[in-house]
C-alpha cells in the first residue's frame, strides 16, 4: 500500500502572533455562531477585499480570524486570536500581497480555542501549498483521523478541518479539484469550504446544504473577480453582485480561465439550517433566496397570531429580537418600543467582577428604560431560549423597571437538541426545553406568560413545509447521524475512489 503523505505544518509563519483571548464570557441564552468564510479570486486587492468581507461576517465568529493569499508563486498567511480589528492592520494587509485570497472568522465547534486551531489552515505537501477555510462540522472526523494516524499521518491541530487536508494529501488525483472531490467523498456532515493554492481557488458545499455559501462577481477592469462568502452581506460591503447560492453538493473551480462547476455527489435530502433564518445570519442578508429581515418579521407576525395577549407595548431583546418584535407589534396592533438598550461595546473579553461584588447579571449588556416600561403590560420578544438563565434575568430587569406584566414570546420552537453540524451548542441536559414543559420554563424565567412559535407556524412563515431544512435542534430529527460511516469507507483510504 502506498505510504501516507503527511500534510506538513504551516507553510510560512504567521506574520504576527496574538495571545489567546480571555474566555470569561457570560453564558448566553443563544446558540453561539459558527464560522464565516470568504474567497476572492482575480483581484490585485484580494486580501483587502477578504478583510472587508470578514468585517461583514464578524457576527459568525469572534474567537479568531485569518487570511491566506497567493501571489501566484507562494501562499502568505496571517492568523490571530480576537476580532478582525484586533488581528489585522494596514501593514499586515499590505504584506498579504496577491491576486487571490481566502479568509475565515472562527467560533470553535471542533477543537479548542487556541491559535494553532485558527483558520485558514495552510500546509505544504507533494503538490505544493494549500490553504483551507471551513464552516461546518464533520460527524465522522474522529474515525477518519484514527485511520489516517494509523497509516502515518501526523496532525498539527485538533480541528476536524485538518482531516480534509490529509485526505487530499494522500489522494492520487492529478488535479487539485480531483483531490478535493476525492477527499470530500469520504467525509460526512456539514461543510462550506474555500481552498486556495498558488494558482487556483476552490469552493465546495456539502450535498445536504447545511451551511450557507453564496457566489458573487465584481469587475476588475475587463476581467471578472469571483467572490464566494457565507452570506450576501459580505458581497454588499465590497460591491460584488450576488449571482446565486453555491448549490448543495457543488464544487466550484476558479482559475485564470474562469469558473468551472462540478456536481460529483449524489443528491441528498436538502437540510439547510433553519436556525440561520432565526438567529445566525445578518438580517440584511439574503439566505436561501429569502430576505432574513422579512422572514424574521413574518416569524413575529405568526407568533402574534398564534399567541396573542392583552398588552400595552411590544419590546425586543436587542439586537436579534428586533425584526420579530416589529412583526409581532404590527400584527397585534400594539406600539413597538425599545424598552431594552444594548451596550454594543461589550465583547467576549469582558472580565466580570469578583463574586462578592458581581450581581451585574446581564446589566452590563442590556439596560431597561424605566420611562418606557413603567406601568406597562409588556410583551418581550426574543428569538430563542437555550438555558433560560439570561431570559430569567431579563424578565427580572423589566419588572424592576416598573412593568406590571411581562409576557415572553419566542419566535422559534423550543430548543430541545444540540447541533452537530457546525454550531456550538450546549449539551442536551443544559437545554432547558429538553426536559421541561413550557409552563415549567415560564415558572423558571418568572414571566406572566410564555409562548413559542410552533413548528408549523415557523414553516408557514417561511412558506415551506419543512422538507428542505434541518430542524434537529427543535425536532431531534438528525439528517446525518453521528458516527455514520463515509461513502468511501468500505474502500481503501488511499487512491482514487471509483464513482
């Protein structure tokens, strides 16, 4: 058998290093964001465009960021811990010279929060150099990692993404795109991927379409610059025109001759993440062909139809609850008010006081407006409840501001299951709705009433019967079971897979 070809450590040292982030952050009543990816091909300012695009995608990951660029001869990379503004400056961007680049914002879903796990991962192997950025999670990564290590592979990180690089390294495919396709035949789970070599860029999306990926285009003189990104808001920022979604199971190759599309995988049941519409995506993005903002407003309208209550005002939990609260207020014909004001300058590095002087709860992030809430029956709209701890503090804060009644309305169904497809979620036992009734949750958060949007109402708002979405976090119906063997697992790990 052909010996394993090990993907070697990072091609060039990061231009600058950053210390690890302080992870002291209050537990949130939201699922944490996943990751954001971007790829730019055919522009002399590719690194700068990638940098700007990552700004637009900052909401998808705040732990680390990185950009890899190609000047046609070699790959340059810079990665660091923290937000885009912490990791990059003008000097660093100038040093990432080249006509193509890929970028990544990370929130860890596999692997610990350390610099060596930040992306893009960049390696040197038999065929040259290769960078990869990944949004998603591979459910069979551990099995593949064990098999690769048994055959001599040496891993440099603990992220599942590195498995793909090793599968590419041991492939016998002649072209980069063939090696990538062969590797992806052996993985299962969620992936929206960008790859960069010295001469080519490749983008790929898993056959289920779990995580979003869009294609855009912009003019560079008389030539086309191609852009792929997790969301359309990144295209808007850099002035690229939205072309379409990268189709589930599609692989796109970008070279000096243009773009080529491949569809090498069998069709699977479409399983796009419904939580992208509820919380993850920016409201100004188009997602799966729909406006996120308008969809969230419709969630709110449907919530008001299903769960009306006598009240004086409707307020959101900012910022994610704003569109749904607007929709609820419009449907219920109640005044919309900003009863809670968010402090936008509190990041993940906020250090809480000692226990003896703590008791700040969510006040450092949210402040209640007494003049708006005093003497009012309040409907407060949020997008989801995960643990219930923050909701409990918010209800108490609204009461302390003088509200006579607090009615909590959630613009999604109860969250009962963790995600295994690229979202950092608590364990099942930490999800308050997994073992408690709505009435029990209402008692815990101390609201006068609590209602969720129904599953049927959610899909009515989306104008979809639910057959094209993954809703496992609400229904525990997982499209790809954990531990399922890859398509090519019955075949030798090395050598081209016959299809």
